[in-house]
């Protein structure tokens, strides 16, 4: 299993700024080479071809040869991944980036040595023993702080028995609603500092606006890390609805959707589940709000579409169950995953008393109809007994 450990660098930031400019030069050379191949109809250069063309340039650029090779390989990989004939150029506005080979980074106590230089970092957490893999790099954020991102290979964690499962419905008011009935309120980090951010932007205070953006991002990331760690620690199986965050980000709810960070939250749940031996799965959440989690019916009084988003509770006319909109969706997500017991009691209100209603059997497959009988003469008539061609042949 591959994990990435991030440490902030506290020495030789000027050297990293110089090397990042050289990395941009190599990247732009690869882009020029690709455009030249497109112009004259030549074969697109691979990562190996770009490595051959840049052989010996590390001395003049004053960067490690492994960094030059890593840039060329990353360019070819990004071009294939994004399916584009060429990529964007890197300039002064691009954030700093210095890739390196995993074998070139050595540990030196709490510091790291690379290309004859010792980089001291803030040791926020110990680095586990393991092999440092390719993909390790130095990166710079918008405030000019450099970070060392180490990709390390660690032993796989044994998977736990999925005894306790949970379904999660993502939302805007409550960022996560569990099938157990627990809800986590969305702190709305952007809304807390939105006025201060707008004031700094109107006054053209770029540094203050950048710092506010960083505060918002750090607070959101910290909240999502803590929430995802708690869920992975408490449950063995996690089923999350596959809400289309990218599609909703193109609507009028874009600011709220992006502030919630649904995609980042699902990514954290996915890799933390693997690290802790839990199970993770994304489930199709269509009609999870409208289907009754108690009797599997779709009554006419169910909340429908965007017009009924204000309906937070509704009563099923088939079985009389009273549903919270988000909890009902989380229960349906867990049921669709197939990790809920076949007869699980769901509380409902009938005649003013709490009763238990037996739900439908999860994973039951409807009986399949046998295929229609075809004519042996292959005339296409499904009624083989009434086929005239068959009668003529048998006569």
C-alpha cells in the first residue's frame, strides 16, 4: 500500500525556487517537442524519448538528473491521462514543483538529503519504515511555503470482518447523515470568512486574501480528516452515495457544493478505509430519498425533485413509517450495498406506538423469464409450432 506523508520544509527555500524555474524550462521544452511532432506529423515522443533528448542538461540547469527524467516522464503521463495533444506551459504564475526519484532521497535523522543538500523539515509525524517510491516531490503552495511529499510503501493492513456497516448520505446543511440517525452539521468554512475575504479582495490586498483562502482550506481539510477518521474507526463497512459533485458545481449551488468538499471527503474515506482494514463502496443514490426504506414502496406523497427539497420529513402511505429525508436515504444506500441483514427492524409510527417493520430481503433476484422458443428453421418466428416453413419441411 502506498501512502503520502507531507512535511513542510524550513530550509533552502531559495534553492527550491531556483530549481523550480529549471523544472519549468524542462517542461516547456517537452511541450515544444510535442508541438513540433504534431506540426510535422511525426511520432509523439514518449517519456523515454524525452529522457534521451534531455540527456546531459542537468549540469547546465543545475538540477539533479533524476529530476529531469521525472519531469519528462510526468509530461508524457499527463498528456496520455488527459488525452490532449499538448499541455499548458509552466511560467511565473505556476506553483513551484520539483519532482525526484524515490531512490535519490535519503533519510538523515529528522532531515532528508537530496542532491548533496540537507533539507530540514517540521517533523509533524514520524515517517514509517518502508521503501520511498517514485512520485516523491517538492511542492509550493500559494503562500510560498515549500512541502516535501514522500510516497512510501508500507505493509497492507488485514481486512476486518464487515460486521457493522453504515450508509452515508451527503448533503449541504448536514454534510453527512449516517444510517444510524447521527448527523454531522456542515460548518460552512467559506461562509465564516466570506465577508473578510470579500473586503480584502475589494481592497486589492492579495496577500491577505491568499492567507484567508489558506485558512479556509486548512480548516475544511482538518474537519474532513477528523470526520473521516472517526467513521472509519467506528464502522467496518462504509457505503456512500455517489452524488455528482462536479455536475452540481455548475449550478446555482456551486459555492455551497464546493465549500462542502464532498469529493475530498469520499477520497479520504476511501484511502483511510484501506489503511484501517475497512470496506468502502460508492452506491448509486438515485431515488434513495423517494423509496421507503421500510417497505420498499414509492408512495405518491414522497418528496420529488428540486421542488420538494424543503420537505425534510414524510410519512409512507403504504406502511405508515415516518421518515427523516436524509436518514431514509442513508438507510437505502446501506440496503443497496447488500450489507444489511435481510430482516432488519426499522422503527415506524402506526397508531401512535413504535413498532418494528420487516424490510425487504436484500439481494433477492427476481425470477427470470425463459427465452422465447425460436423456430428451428431460423426464420425468426417466435411461435415455432405455427411456422409454415417448419410444416413444409416436416411434410
